[in-house]
C-alpha cells in the first residue's frame, strides 16, 4: 500500500484548483518537473499542505536561502511568537489527525529540528562537539572499515548475480556509524530501521504503534546508560544533564537521540542509493570519478544537489508580517521551502538539469541547499558527506564493473511527499 493510497490526507488532493497540494501525484512522482513548473510561476506560490491547510511554497534558490537565514520564520509551530495562532498551525493539526496522543506529540514538536533560538542554540551546542570536522576526520577509518566489511559480504546476498545495495550496504553503513557514535546497541539497530520505515510511511496505524515504542526504548536506553557511562554521545548528554539539570530536560534528551539516529541514517542511506543510481546511469560522470577519485568531495555535493533525498524543509511560520519577494506573508502563515526546485533554479545554475561532478569548486562552500542553510544547517552534514565519499569510493574500488541489475526505468521509488527514495537498488557486481 503506497503512501498516497493509504494516507488519510488523500481526500484533499485537487480540492483547490490552482493551489497544488504536496500530496498530488504530479509533485510526488515528478518533483523535478512539478515543482520546477511552480518555480517558473514565481518565487513564492500559494499551495496546500497535507491536511489541506494553506501554505506558501518558496521555490527559487535565493529566496529559499533568504528564508533559511531569516529568524523571523520560526520552526516551532507552538512558538510563543505565534501567539494564539499556534494551536492552528498545520503541523499541530497534522499530528492530531494522525492520531498521535498529546503526551507523545511533545517528542516531535520539542526536538532540535523544531526549536528556535535560544533553545536551538543551547541544544546544538550540546551535541556539536561530536560533529566537529576533527571528530569526523578521526572517525573516517572506522567508516571505511565498516564499508569494506559490508562490501566484502555483498556477494553472499546476491541472487543470480544481483544484490540490493540499499538493504545490504546503503542502509547498514550509516545506521552502524550513527548508532556507534550515539551509543545504540548493535542488537537494537534492526529495530530502528523498522521504526524508521513506519515513521515515514504516513500510515497512522504504523506511526501510532512504532513511535511510542521508540520513545519507550530511548527512555530505557538512557536509564541503562546512566548506570554505566561510556565515551559515546548519549553518555555526554547524560553528564551534561547531571552537571546542570536545567540544560537538558528528559524530553529534550529523548528527542535528541531520536533526531540524531533517525535523521543520521535515513537521509544518508538514500543519498548513497540515489547517488549510485545516478552514477550508473551517467557513464561519462562515472568515468570521471573512476579516473580521479580526488573528485569525490565535489561529486557528493553535486549528487546531493541533483538527486538528494530531501526535497523540502519542514514548515516554517512567519512570526510577524514579512514581505518576501514582493509577496506579503502574514504573521502565522506557513511557509514550505522547496529544496528540489531551488537546487535546479536556472537563475542560479548553468544547465541545472545536467549532472556535473565538477560543478562545485574545490575548497568552496557547497553551492546548493541540500543540507539547508543558516542556523538550521544540517548538524550531521560533515558526517553525511564523509559517508557518501567513502560509500561511492569503496563501492567502485571493490566492484569496478558494478552495473544496474535492472533497466533504469524498472527502478521503483517510494511515493512520499518531499522525499526521493528508491524501494530497492538491484546491482550486478561484476560483468556477466
């Protein structure tokens, strides 16, 4: 059952002609063309969220970056800055319609992803030490070791010479890395993957079962770790709470673990699978990378721009009346930043539809918004880029003749709004 057919929001599709809903098949199945057409209508376009509430789509590169920098647009739908309008925010209503009990909603609404300054600054500071450039560089040998071990075992999983890269490499690599970093026991990691699939399914029954189980699991994990602290990130968070309980509440600690583990493997897994599929269907770019592995850092940036797994940000809300590119945004209005249209904006990129691994200048900040921008720039971006570099480089080193195991048009994608992910990626590891 697809996210479209099983979603409780399917009934809203097409109810407002001229105001596209994020659940519309044209936007989910072809976000590049669908949102690209909206981008050419204007930098700010009226649309509809899943629950049919009105939202402003921001579609062009410069305007997307402008909103990401502007702290007048808040992430927290319950922000005091929104006043009495907070209860009517789309995300609050969405969780109600999904049937999530009120005592559990706080774990989603209170996460670092939904926080604003000064809370966001405080929370980010607590975990940023684990994601410094030096820490990530020191972690690279372990990432390479995990990748080598997984790739060496790929032939064991092959059927008729074909193996699913997502199941046996693209997912296991980042979830192993982030779970080791945070402190999730190895035995629990398959369950986290199952929970992740349930959370992104948009199916209320699955969400209503898995999310409470995940929250209970994290509470128990914290209780156990508190009695035996180690050098993982979870132990660091517990020490910070014990040193000054006002710095990190129990809810904040649970939501931090949830956000880090969930966001730390889901998106990276699909960057690896999307990027691999892109390389194998663009032989000229694949040859460039094989001939010059030093191109890997730039290649990861281009793959994140061209086929990144996240196509839109979570909703933001205007905390005051704001003029955005000539469009009046009123206090309380919801704004959806469309990353996929911004990353293909011809006003910013030359020939944006072309995959070009040399597009991003070496040594410069990335020329895309795949990891966001501003205060909410992806905390784990450095780790995700490193994992991408290792994954693509090691895959081609282990299996230089790797090819798709099916025709490109046979690849199936999960129909999820705002997301670009393959259900599987069948690969043939060697020439027949």
